[in-house]
């Protein structure tokens, strides 16, 4: 990782990978599927006893089969290589399109269109899908809503965090040894062919020690991650559908960006579509209605019910970015003693 004082090496790399003419070479892009000295397979020996039924119910494969990687140049950065089943990927894609953009959650289109309570239904209310409205969705916020102007969270700008996403984040967090992680805010980002996300750090949370979990679905992406200064040259990492990036410790406050979306040819959301049996599911799940979750997961297997979502995801990418906002003992932002 090189550094050049005063020179924005991050921007240089961002522009390089963003370019369409000429197309960038992908030779330097790190893929965890290819053995290199920059990537290490981690032994995740947390003593976390997670019932296999619970992981299944969240659309995950047995955790003994998960592959977690660390990056030599980026201490604290980890990548779990697609631990989802195909039906699991379909479940989360559908939640990000059909459920999460609904009110009371917030979407970028709110400033343009009043009372857009159900974006997905509005896009599909006539036989022909409203493609213009479909492509307009760039983000949805959940829990403590990110304020894009002030960058500050507030108790007044908060709605309930989805239970299923909170449970998914907890399972991943506990697996990696972050037992006390609480999902309190999320940004769901929606990317199309030429979408990008410019260099930024995530520092609005009171708790900057808790890790950040980032779930990717759909088309692939080049993810750039550097250091705390833009003068540090970033690494380019290939993210594929189902991958979970974890930014913890030193990596938590590093600059990152998405300069390019790339086609995902393997479409993992279309394989491993196995049906779940509710009667074999755990009774201790936090999700208030596990039966509904399992039915929703099974429903996606039927291709006619899935086809509208397939049309979206075959061209787009979704990223769910989950954070803890408060410190461990803090119960609200007003609770200044712990801030
Ligand atoms: C983000 O950093 O907010 C999103 C990163 C991604 O889309 O992978």
C-alpha cells in the first residue's frame, strides 16, 4: 500500500476503475477465489453455537462451510464469501425491493415525489413496469435514518429496524466474535450499470468501535478500500452476489468507494433453491413471525412469483450496509453519559 503526501491516490484509482473508455484492466483486482499472498483464509473459531436451523431460516448455508478471508494490507477488513443459499439471496433481494423501501422507511425519491408509500408496487401497478421510477431508487434508510445533509443521527429521525435484518447481522457478528453487536441503522444502496459510490468514510455513529456489515446481492462490483487519508493508495476487491464485507478495527474508519459495477454471470440466486420445513425450525428465533419468514423464503422458489425481481437484479446491484449507532450501554442518543 503506497502513500504520496498531498496526492489523492484514492481518486486516481477511482477514476481509473470508473472509466468506460478505455475499460480498466482488472489484473490488479483482488478476488478471494484466486489464491494470492494478499488474502488469507481465516479460521473462525468463535465458540458461537448457532443452530443450523436458524442459519437456514435466514437463508444461510451451514456456518461450518462459510469461508472468511482477511486482507494482509487491511487489518480489520474481512470478507465472507457468499454464505447464502440461492433462496436466501432471493429472500434478501426481495426484501430490499418490496419491503424495505416502504414507509415509514425513507428513500431518496421522497424529496421528489410526495406520499410514495410503496415504491415497488407503484413501479408495477400497470402491466408494463415503470422503468424510469424503478431506476430512480438509489437508497433506502432503516432504523436511525442517515441524514445526508447534517450526517447526524437523531432520535426524532428513527423508525423500527427490520427484525430479520437485525437477526442476520447478529448471526454474522457473533460468528466473527462480535457478540454484542446491535443493528441500529442501515443504508440500502441500489446500483445500476453505470452507478458509482464516491470515496467516503462512515463516522456518524457514536460507536466507532462496532464493526460495519455490508451485504452485496446481484451484479458484481469493484470495491476500493484505502486508509484514513485519501493519499493512501486503495486496494481494489471484487465483490460478488452474497458476499459479506466486514469493516472492523483499523478498517472501520477507512476510505472506501464503488467505482464500477460488473456483470455477474453465475447468478447464484438462481441455484440452490431448496425448500425449508417450518416444523424443523427453532422456537427461539427473535423474529416475531418465523413461519411468515419461512413461507416468504419458500415462495421465492416459484419462478413466476420471482420473475419481476429477476428482471431487476439481472441488471442491478443491491448493497445493505448495517451499523451500530450507540455505545454498548447507551439506550438512546439523548443518553449522553455513555456517548
Ligand atoms: C457503502 O460503503 O456505503 C457501500 C459499499 C458497497 O456498495 O459495497
